[in-house]
C-alpha cells in the first residue's frame, strides 16, 4: 500500500489508512519485521500495536523538526528504537537545508547514536542512512 504524504487529507486515502491501522495491522503486528512509512504516518502506525519482531524501519520524507520530536527521549518511539531496531533508513524531506537544519540533523544523529558513545540503537550492526533532497 502506498499513500503519499500529500494525500494525507484525501478522504479516500485516509479511509484506506484507517482500515490498515484499525483492521490489518492489529492482526499481523506480531509478524511485522520491516516497515517503510511516510514520516507523517509514523506516530499513527506505531501507536496501533507493539511490533515485537520489528527490526528495520524506513522513514520517508522526515522533516528535521519532526525528527527532533520523534527521536526525543520522551517520545514513545525511542523505546522501540532502543530495544528493537537494527536497521534505520531515513530520508530527509526538507527541501532547503541551511545552517539551522544542519544543526538539527546533527542533534537527531546524536539522539540516535548518543553523545556519550552509547548508541540508542539495539544492534552493533546498525545501519543508519540519511538521504538528503536534491
């Protein structure tokens, strides 16, 4: 299923996403090993269930300001990240990266890998890729 972030307000796309989150994910959550999500859908999908076997997460079009909220120590997502995710791929959706955005990107990186050398991610074999627009 592919729903673009620009379709988030489309009622048909919203109905499809609702069905996916309310009916499909609760039935298969214990079998999900990998998720590829538009960043705007990430909180909604992760709240649906505990994904006990989730190891790979691909986040598409993450805006840097949203990244600071997602990778914040108070975020419920951080628990999943620390305990389970061994492969994380992030594409940055911001079109214009300026000095401030570069600082935000560094902050997100530090939140994931830790500034004291302690990684927030589960595996020693973690993959973290950032794809910048352009």
